[in-house]
C-alpha cells in the first residue's frame, strides 16, 4: 500500500506529500499471500474435474509442462515487473516504456481482474451460506433431488444471495483497507495454513471411504486418447487461471517485495503450493463422489449439489461439510483479497486516491457489476446468448482460455523482446537464493509466445493440424 504522509508545507502553505510504499514483512508473508491469491475456486472445482475429464495423469503431464515453460516464467516476470518499478502493472509499463501504448496491457489486466472479481464475490458468498447451512444441518436427510431443488431455490432468490455477497465484499474490504502488513499478510498467515490442514483432513476422510479406489482411478489413470487440442487448451487455461497470471495481479504483490531474495525460488514455491492444493482437492473430491456412486461434475453442481448429497449420507457428515465449505470460503477469500488489491493498487498508484476511499468505491462498483453473474444461475439461467453458454460460463471461458493466455502472450513478448531478457533476469536474480538463467530466457522469448499462440488457435478451432 502506498501511505500518503504530509511532510512539508510549501510557501503557499499547502501540504506536499511523499509516498512510502509498504512492504511484506517477510518472505513467508509474501509467499502465503501469493499462494493464497493463486489458490481459489480454480483449485477446488475446476482442476479436479477437468483433470478427470481430459485424461487424468495424461492431462497432468500437459499441465506440468504448461506450468514449467509458460506460467511459472510468466509468474516470475510479473513479480519482477512489480518489484523493479514498485508500481501496479499499468504504472509499471508506463514507467518502463514511457510514451508508448504498452500501458494499455495493464489496463486490460485491470479489466480482467474486475471481471473475475465480479463473479468471485458472489460465489464466495454461496460458500459462506453453505457453511451456515452445514452448521445448522439444514439439508440433513434430504435426497439428492431435494438438495438440488434447495440449491436451485437458494440461487434463484436474489435477496438471500446478495446478502451473502455483501458480507464477503465487506470482509474483503476490511482486510484490504488495512493494507499489506496489517491486512493482507496478517490474514493470509492465518488462513492459508488452516486451509492446508482442512484439505489434508478431508483428503484422509475421503480416501478411507470404502470404494474410494474407483474415484482415484477416474482421477489419475492416464488416458492419452483424451488429450485433444481442446484438452491442451483447457490445461493451459487452467494453469493461467489457477496461478492468477496474465492480468498483472501478481505484479501488485511483487511491487511490495523487498530486494532481499531472488524471485525464482519464491515463484516456484508459490506454484508448487498452488498445485499441491489443487492435486489434494482431487483426492478429496473423487474418492468420495465415486464411493457414493455419484457422477463427477464441476463447478456449482459439484460443490453445492453433489457434495452435500454425500455429506448427508456420511457419518459426522455435517462436521466434514462445515470444514469443506470453510475451506472453500478461505480459498475464495484469499483470492478476492488479491483481486481487490490488484484493482485498488492500480487506483491508488495511478489516480492518487486514498486507499480507504478507493476500497469503498471499488467494492460498491464491483457489487453492482457482479449482479448479472449471480442472476445467471437463477432467474437468468435460461439466458444463454453467448454461444449457448450462460453469462457465468461465458466469463469463465473468456477469462481462462482467451484473456489470461492472451495477456500472457503479450507479456512474454514485452519481457523477452522489449524490456529485454537481460534486464528481466537481472531483476529476477537480484537478492539471495536460487538464480535462473537459460530456462527462463528460452521459455519467455520463444516457448511461451509460440506455444500460447499455437494452443489458442488450435484449441479454438481456428487452425487444424
Ligand atoms: N487463481 C484464482 C483461482 O484459482 C483465480 C484468479 C484468476 C485470481 C486470475 C486472480 C486472477 O481461483
């Protein structure tokens, strides 16, 4: 956060201001905040399902390759751009290449964060509602059909949904108003370790259910025949979405980073933490889904219909349900915090607004923008003008498969060919710790731009090989 402190009074008796930028208090603080930014709904309801759908372990191979040669180098680039300039993405690009249109890439990034956050707040609200429902046992004893009906009623009742959405928005605003050290870092240090404990408890519960093995084999058994161009685009889209790269969200976290440590090692830790959470989520979900003879699904249906049907049949089901929805809430919450900081950081740096005012106005705007997404599950669920997708599915597809990879492509060109690999590496490697070299250079200059372009064109059916 940029604090504005009045320092001197000039001859006209006006106060002038100097800005000092806050920093993470420790490497651990930065890592938990960044892993928190990365872990989110993408890990819980996107990763397990698309992994199962597109060939299990075969899909994971593509996922890991896309992470290693595309997304992780881009993550390092984002942190480096932020740390180098101590600014948000737009401001950073303007500072690095003044008088050129590069800063527009930052503005597109802000738009993407607004888009993601507009539906994220709503869904995070649902998770809180389901914490409440699990604690009170309100769906105990219902059949799967009745559970589906009750979810349908819940999402088509905008007033209830919007109340939960407001609660999450206020909680996020509360953390972000307090800034980096006393807000984001402090909360992520509590939320993230708790989240991992919950995942492990739930994974153990799920894996020890009778019949868990069928789920495991659906999840992980390699099936290379399912690896078509669509699957490869999905893997790349997933890596971008889950690591939050491509829109400059990680630039803002990098801008609060000190020069003490190199960026390479921390970025790998962030990517590993995020992937571990995603992988473990698959171990939570599939063994349980198959043990209870249900169909694996994705998104809201999985989270709010399939899983509650399982919890009601399980011994101590409401205890595990409460853990699960709290886990989901924490995952979503650390992402809403990061996304809001990405937008607020832009406004504070560029428009020179004060933080508190920025947070309040941004949250009001986001709340209003989020209403169509929320309604797309209920009253508007039949409104599918976007290639047969609902408003929510359309945003999800647009963000993961087009905007983030597209943004990453241009960012790779910027770092590799405009800012220059030498300067990028200098920033990444400054400090103590692991240094990177040709792996980064080759990935950013060649592999990432070519692979992203190729995978996007092929996956969208524009070219065929
Ligand atoms: N990484 C988050 C998730 O997996 C989503 C996200 C995407 C957040 C892009 C910020 C920017 O849920």
